[in-house]
């Protein structure tokens, strides 16, 4: 067995652990996997499929990809792989980057704006077709970076949740890659020959300077504290409210 294969197995095991720890998947779930065509979403899709084969419960999976139009160059590569592995999928056509270009206001990050639009499209598709969960490919590094971004720049202790009820009350978001490091999704995609595609979006090179700064900070800290990311992730599950600021009156933003 090569070390490459063990990376995939390790990821699948970690996804299984996350499913158990946070009760992410239940019997008869119908799960849409948001497949952008990047390394993370491919790894998520194949991990959920591998686990479904051996799970004592039944759940249904369908990949869903939002692309500008049917002639989008990378779709063929994705469709070929999905077809050859017999994976059900749906391509939804919407030119999100054009919408973002048109309506982006100063100071708004295009990718945050884009992900809100994307989320809305996924929610309405899931609701109209009876899918009760939407799986997103956020990994451990995303969880940790988001936590620090909120801590440093928003003055709040707020991160991502592996399982989150959407504001509309109809959809449930799950993030089964919570324990998976980003570098390992790249390895899994490589070893499984998954067709990682480049969406070609014009905003791709837009730098989110705060996130980049946090990434670099974590990279530097890791040189001295290799377990720092795992430690920050663990802290999100060990919150001692008694030792935080418990205001007698609610603060202005209601917390
Ligand atoms: S790079 Fe483009 S497609 Fe990707 S999240 Fe940003 S705006 Fe959206």
C-alpha cells in the first residue's frame, strides 16, 4: 500500500469521525454535495460516497455544480468523471461572476458576495427538489482561519459550524471536512486522479488580504507550535462561558 492511498483512507476516516461526532448524516438523508470542481469538494464527494457504501444507514447523494453556461469548458471533464463512476449530478447554470461584477460594492469581498449568491441558489434548488442537507467542502484550515478572522477583526468569538441550520429554516448545511487539513485534500485529489478544474473566474486572483495575513500568521506559528491548528479547532468545542464576558445587559448587537 502506498502512502498516497493511506491519505485518502485517512480522509475518509476523518469524515466518518466528523459524521459521528456531530451527527451530520442520518438515515434517509438526501444530501446535495456542492461540487465546485476544486480539490476540496471532490474529496468531500468521494469520501461521502465511500462511507455510504459501508454505512449501516441509507443516504442519497447528488453532486451539484453551478457554472456560467452549458459551454463552460471544465464541465466536460467533470461530467466525464461523474458519468464514469455513475455518480448522479446536476449542473445549474448561472453566471455568478457577472452578477458579482455588476453589483459589487466598495469594500465587499467578491468571493464572500459570490458565496452568498451561490448559497441562495443551492438552498432554493435543495428545497424545490426535496434535498434536506447541503454538504460544503470547508476544511479544518477554513474553520481555524475563520475563527481567527472574527477574533482579530470582528471582535467576536464566532467560527464555522460543522452543522448549521440555514436562516430560512428549511436547509441544513453540513461540513464533513472539519477534521481534514487542506494539504491532504490536494493529495487525495491527486491520488484518485480527480479532475480538479479551474473555474476561470476573473476574481480568482483577488487577494483577501486579511485571510492571507491570517494564513501566513498560522504558517509562522506552526513552525514553533505544530499542533496550533488542531488546538484552535479543539477550542471551538471547549467554550467556558463562565470565564468569558457575561454582560448583565445585552450589548448593542444583541449578544
Ligand atoms: S473566485 Fe470567483 S467563483 Fe470563486 S468564490 Fe471568488 S467570485 Fe466566486
